[in-house]
């Protein structure tokens, strides 16, 4: 057996491999479901679909979760295209949410609505940008390990949130903030067209379009691509790499901070240490599955949001531990990720195939 790099593959072939991987994953999930629970796999899949699309409210909740996850993924994309491994999305979301909650609590009943909303937005985006700029500065100045740095910043943000929750808790000793400004709804995003999450969804569409244009057609997007390909090449053509790293992470953190604002002001109206729900890490998977294409991220976000809603529905309907739904989700995601290997590589079985592949490689050299 010999594994070799695959040549150029058509988009149809790539999608055929991905769809095949999903079908195999569904078969494996069906076998696991039957062996562990005795349930009908088709019934389980139907329940998952119903959990995501079974009613108008469920559809709006699905698209709300899709929108938040999508914006996180868009925020992480510029850094990853630059090969800056920003694993701090979770902390950047939390620090944006914490800033939003602080402004709502301390200034919610003293400022006019539009000014309060603008201040919350600027505060959340600015806090997220600063949180991401710190590891970017150390990376640019001293070439520190951004993976560990951004990862540890998550825990700092979570502990800061826990500290302020104790200060703001209602009632005292509960360990919870509760709904912020519940009576006055000061600082809450307005409901348009009688749809609670419509404004959040619209903002996600705007950010997606803006990021697509930014990465594909702007000078900054070009510089990000060049730095990602080779920092030495970027320096050779006159690009200031340190400046690009810091600028890109400010953008990345700012968008993640925006998600914190959307959650506190638009969807949850509260602050907890688990508010982000792992979206900072799921966003990495969404961006990677879409090959950092903002438009394709809509589909990968939809897939993960659907699996999440479906897993919750399975647990509720069949009275199963929530971990069972996570197992089903994990198997499907594993096969989807694994399909990328077969898109980029091929397995040659037998001595003849291996020798031909080596000859082909030598000819290419």
C-alpha cells in the first residue's frame, strides 16, 4: 500500500467523495443506533430532521444558531488563511459578551437607546479586537506560539466572566446574572417584522458578503494570502508582515467580539461562563470544512447547526442521554473530515501501482 499526493481533482469528484463519506457515516450511525439502543435508525434520522425543521420556531432557532456560528467562522478565517492559528475565538466571544453585559448593566437605564446600542457595539468589537491583538503583537514581535497563547487567553476570559458574574449575580448567592434589563429591555436588539432573530440573521448575511469581498477583492485580502503562503515571499515583495499579522488579528477578534454582542443583546440577554457554547472551536471546523470560503461556510455552518439541533431532539424524544446525540454528530463529522484526506491523497494498492506512482512523481520533479 502506498499513499501519494493526488493531482488536481474536479469539483464534482471532490463533492462525490464528500457525499459518499456522509452516506457511509449515516450507515455506520444506523448500525451504532441499532446495536446500542434498539431504535429504528430511519426513525432517529427523521427525529433529527424534525428537530431542525419541524416547525417555524425550530427553523428560526436553527437559523439563529447557524448565523452565530457562521459569523464566528468568518472572524477566524482571515487569521487561518494567514496561517495564524487563532484558537482564541471562544475567549474573544466571551470578552465581547462581557463588555456588552457591563455596559447594559451600568449604563442601560441612563443613556438613550441608540447611543447605548452604539456604545455596546463599539465596546464589544473593540474588546474582542484587543483580546486578539495581544497574542498577535507577541507573535509579530517575539514569534511566540500563537496556538498556546490564544488558547490560554480563552481561560483568562472565562475567569474574568466568572468574576463579574459573582459581582452582578441576582439574587446574591445564586451564581447567575439572570436576564439583563428584563423590565426595560434596555440594550436589547429590536425585533423586526415580529421575528426575534431576524436582525441577527441579517447581520450574518452582511458580514458574510463583506468578508467575501474583503478576502477576494481587497488589497488586504491579497496580503493575507501572500503572508499565508510564505512570510519570506511577502517580505520580498514589500509586505510588512508584522503589520499584516496585527491588523488581521484585530479584524478577527473584532468579529468574534461582535458575536458576543449579538448573543447578549440579541439572543440570550444574559451572561454566563458557557455562553459561547464552544462556538469558538466549532468555528474552526466550519472554516476548515469550507476551505476558508465565506460562501461555502454557509453550508458547513448549516450542517453543524442541523446536527446540533437534531442531537437535542433525539435526547428529548427518546429520553436518551445527550451524549448519544453527540456520538451520532461526532461520527458524521469524523467521516466528513476524513473525506478531505481522500480528496487530497490517493491510496495505491499493489507493487505495480506504487512503482507507477513513484515514476509519475519522478517525472513531475
